[in-house]
C-alpha cells in the first residue's frame, strides 16, 4: 500500500466517495467550501496495487478532524487500511478526532477514547423518498398529518430557490435568540450557494404565509441523498 497527501482533489475523489456511499462531508466540494473559510486541510488517499481503497478529508487545526469519514472501499479489509493510515498520519498533530459515518474497527497498538459529544449530529433521521406520497404520509404520526393538512388549508406555501435569500439569516437570528444557541456568520450560509457541480447542489426551501416568509431550510444534495442542514 502507498499513501498520498493531496493539495487538492480530482474527479476520482468524488467518484470514490459516491461509489462507497460516503457523506458530502467527505466530498471534493466540501474541501473547497472549507478552504473558502480559510481552514487548512489534508486530503489523504491510500492505494493498494494502484487501486484506491481509502480516502479521508481531514480538517487540520491543533488536532486533526475527520467529519463523517473516512471512506473505505467496500471490499477492503478496513482494519488493515486503518492501521496503515494511522501510522502515516502520526506526528502531524497532537491527536486525531474521527466522527465516522459507520463503525470503525480500531487497530491494535493505538490508544483511543470514545467521546459522548460529537460536532456532527449524534442522531439523524433517514426518510426513504422512493416511497409514494401516500405511503410517506401514512407513516407520519396522526398529529403530523393533521398539521400538514391544516397548513395547506390555511394557505401555507412551500417553494424552492437555487439562490441564497437573506431572509434565511434573519429568521435564523430570531430562532437562535429565542432558543439560545450560536450560529455562524451570514457568509458561511451564503458560501453553500457558491458550490454548484453535478455531484453537489444546494437549495433553499422557503415556507410562506400571507405573503410573508415564515420558515427556511438549507438542503444539500449529494450522492442521491438530500440533507436538511440548517434551518
């Protein structure tokens, strides 16, 4: 096996992530997004007999951080490759923080500690959108179905935009103040809409009532998955 430290990704990067069902947080577009924010990155690739078997988009600070990664080839021995990766990454930071998309088999000879809090969501809900509208609604709770019907009868409309709308940030500020949580600066959310390629799309879902926008959500589309990210 051999390891490569890339300054920037290539077309093969996203192809590997998509083929092995990786998260958008390991995509080429996410690396560009973070570089726009001034973050330092490591893009690590491992080959075995010239075949790509491992990739990791690593955010570099005092420590190294891998969000929803790394990405392994489906047919590879993960423990062996992980061991090789750790040996090659050793010495590049104080410690490595990994928040995997799926469970990692930790190789012997390395100390690790499982932490209770994560930077990425601890739990998430997956909704299969291949089901019919009727089937999806039937699986919702009764109160949820009632509220959807009520909103429709009261004249609530939902529409989608490909461009950023500053109303999103105004609403977000109000919710953050009410619920007492921290948010990013407006530029952070705008940067999502600067990314536009065949693999990574961002759309803004807006809900309106009596000609006033009352809700907004940023949704990222990557690898046949739509992720409701900020709202």
